[in-house]
């Protein structure tokens, strides 16, 4: 453990940051800065009473850091950015945990993160994901109304460079903050695309993008269809409105599409499930102390029409809470392919200087106690998306074989 902790510090100091973080996440906002500092003061006061072996070891680390700092000041050829070194140290501390979902956010990165959950930001208009093992960042889906789509970016494209700098292995939030910027400016992105022998260069204008977290329509046979792309602050209210509107139009059954949905806010998905489930447990979490926190539905708005939920390998975290609860209560049929398999919750803890940390704080379980981390939600009806459709940005509903299967299931339920 000591070597791991030290290597984290040194990795930060050296600036050799290889932090494998993935966008597929569910998190809660932690204590505010004031509460956080009060907590730290309590910890400091308690530790001051007894000097432990660990404290002595940490003092050695600090002494070594001072020595390295002196050597850098004396020998390093270029000017030193003290703030960058400090940020590197903090990132190294979180990296030393060996958890790909725990990270440190600089002021700019934290600001970008908060923007991404509000539903509006200035960027290229695309959802991205990162492989937790390889660090490779790829496009999940460009928004049809966004600059990335107009520039020719496709699902599955690998982001190799941003503004001329390689980004594989860097923290995803940091990479996203590089892509974002002032409206009207352009960002150069280098893409690696399957079937192309050379990387592709794109210069994409940035614009204000309103993330389309909910879209809905009535399909033939009075079957409602709601697509949920993320679980942001605005999503629950939009979801409720969509169901109400489809009910007014006479929907007889409903399909909820959470394919390629990377997750989002815990409170949002709980609110949405409260609109769907009978009275009872929605999801529960357990922390390292065994403390259990339960989220429940009051059952006052239970959805009682035929229901299908579409998932795939990019449906993660909050998406899996949604699908898992529907499956456990047998409220609908889960259709598609096995979901991503992220069953842990992160808490974002803001610090007083405008930075923040995100740390894994608990595991979550479906109402029946399923631990889906590393396993995912297995669909009730498995349907692979046709191969020729996987590279398409826009898939027509009549050619979407997964959706067509869900429609078939709903029609049979309506006819019963």
C-alpha cells in the first residue's frame, strides 16, 4: 500500500498521468466545501493526538517531495508551472487508489463536469466513452443537430488527438474540457476510423449544444417511444412530460430506449423509476462500513401498460439501475444485449478552492439484491443489432431490428 501511495505522488510530480477514467458513470454530489473542510478539521484534530507509523511514513514522503522540488528548481531547463505540479500531485494521489473511477478535477475540469450535467454546454455535440482497460476514447454517438455530425464524425470513431496532442489514457473529463471552448472557435480533432489506413483530420466549430436527453413519439399501433440519452438534471421532468403527452395521445404500450446511455445522476433515475414502479424499493447502496441507503417508490404513479426497455453494451450505471429495477419488478421486458456492468457509485466532493475530487463511495444493488458490477443486466430477450447498422449515426426505425423486436413484444402484450 505504501509503495502504491508513493508511486501515485511521484506519478503526479512527474506529470506522467495515465488515468483510465470512463464516462459511463453514476454519481451523487458530495458535501459542500464548508462541510468538507469541517470534516477535514475533525480528521486533523483526531490524528494530532497520536503520531502513528503511517504519519511518520507520510512525513518521509513530504520530505522526499521537497527534495525533488529542490532538484527540479536547480536542474530543470525550463520554467516551472507550480500550479501544474500541484495538480499533478493531487491527481497522483487519486490515481494511487487504483480505481479508474476516482479522480481529481482542476477548476476548469470541475466546471466542465458541472456543465455536462446541466444539459447545456459549448462543444461539438457528441457523446464519448473511454475503455477502462486501454484508455482509448471513442465516439458513442454524435448529435444530429451538432457540429460533430455535420463534420462527418461517426459512431465508433477513436479520438486520437485533440489540438494536436494525443489523448489516449488521459482522464476523460480533461479531454472533454479540451474539446469544449468558446462558441465560434474551432477544435482540431484527429480520428482513427476502422477501414481507413491513415488518421482523419477534422476541424470542428464549437457551438452551444443543448443535450437532447429525451425525445419521444407515437409509433404505429399507439405504441409510445421514449429515447433517453443521459440522466441529467433536466431528464426526469422531461421523462414525466413525455409519458403524460403520450398518454394524452392514447398510448397503449411504451418502449423506453436507453441504448448507448452512459448514465448520470442517481436522483434523476430514482425520480424516473418512481414514475414507473409500484410501492417499494427502487435501488439500495452499501458503503465500506456496511451502511445501507435505500431509495423507494411511493407507488402513486405506477405505470400499468405493456412496457419494453432497450439496452446494449453502452447502457451503463444509471441506465442499469433503470433496467434492473424494471426487470426485478417484472414491469416490462428488457430487450437487446447485456449492459456495460458498472454497479458502483461515485461522490463528487467540491473543495474550497474551486477544485473537486470524485471517489467511489459505495456499490449499488437492484431491488432483488443483484450486484451487476462487471456483469451487467442480461436482457430477457437477446437481440444483436444488425452489423450494417452499427456504424450509422441515424438508424431508421423500420430497419432497427432491436426496436422492431420490442414493438413485436408490446403488440402481443396489447392483444392479450
